[in-house]
C-alpha cells in the first residue's frame, strides 16, 4: 500500500520550460527538487548545460546539480540508487518531492531501478575502442544499430561513449541493453505523478534556437575551449560541446558549428519526446497549462482536472 507521499516528475524535451514549472510547483507544495539531468550534475559545465540560474537555485533547494566533476564517471544506474535513497530521506520531512529533468534513463532509473549490468572484460572494451579509433564513428553507429537497434534509437548516436557502452553490454551478455532494465521493476512506496511538458514543434524549435543563440552570446564557445584538452571525457561528448570541438579541430567553420549545435539540439529534443511518450502514465500539457491540469489545495496536489 502506497503512502500519501507524492513524487511529481516534470519531464519533456530540452528548452520546453521544465525548470520554471518545477520551481513553481516546489514553491507551492513546499518541496525540494531532484534534478534528473545527466549533464547539469557536472560542476565545471555551466553555459552548455542550461543549469538553473543562481537566482532559481536560491528559490528552491536542488539536488544533483553541480554534484560531480567531469573527471568522474557517473551513470544512470548510480543516479537511480543515490536518488532513490535521497527521496526516502526527503519524505521524512516533506509530503512531496519534485523530480525534474529530460534524461529519460535517469528518470527511469529512479522510478523503476536497473538490474545489475553484466561484467565487461577489459579485452572486450579495448577491442571495441580499438576498432572505433581505426574505423570511426559511423562504424560504431552501424555496429550498434545491427546488434541492439532499440538502444540505438534511444541514445545520442553522436556520443561514442554511449555507443561503446551499448556494444560492450550486448557483446558481453548476448542480450540487448533493455534486458537489464525490466526484470526487477522497483516497487515504489509512494505515488509517482508524471507531468510531461510539450509545445508545438515549431514553437519548441524556435525556443531551442533562441536558447542556443543566448548560450553563444554568454560564451559557450569559450567555455568549450577551456576543456578542449579533456574533450574525450564522456561529459563533453554531448550536444553543445562536441560540435564546437569539431570546429576547433578544423572540420568545419564556426557558422557550420552553430548550425550543427541547433540541429543536433532539435534532434535531441525529438529523441527525448519519443522516449517519454512511451510512458502512458505521463499526463501531457503545455508548460503554461500545468495549473489548469492539476489542482493544488492547501499546499497539496490532490487531483487531476479534466
């Protein structure tokens, strides 16, 4: 039997407005926010990760933002365990906890849990890395598409670390990555309410482009340049940084880098929506419709409105 405690998950694509909605709900409900964002957790990365502003962070207590260094390895399974433990602690003080973020694996890891991943022999990882270094990214993408098409469709296929991880799991176990995510679904002792935020595609894409323009004005290229010597780190193999490193490596000019930044951000948003739309428990609305969809009475979210 579930308790009266509620975890409200605010999910959706990049630039849709999750942070503002989460903060508004947290203020109304006297709650703290757990960030489910695989990049905002890194201390060094500021501009390219679109972290909440210092003013926003001061309004509500946030967890898992500025949490790890880019030098540290961190993954969804680890987040799921650490975040779940934190939720149980927060529920000792609060009736409601807000989960906010667009990293679908992180949300899934917290709410459902992960099975233990298979042991990967050192030679298996080294073999894949050696072939990648010899044959390039397209080889890596094609191999994963053949061996685990489901995982291929879920991840950023421009991120070699994610591709390598998927290949090593399927080759070590003979099973797709999804096989390690479903057999031990976590029984939650609280109610999970999932709110998905969406906008018409053109409106969302305009917001993504505007955000990228703003990031560039704020110094995104300079931020990426500071970490150029560490560009192979997993934390930097993501949209917003790898496109700039291609420019710095001479693969294309700055104008093309900006085009790629915007295009890849839009493609990332499409993948996020595809991921979250699979969950039929998620209630979808525009960011400015949340108050009309959910009723808050006496500082408690009590019911859905029609």
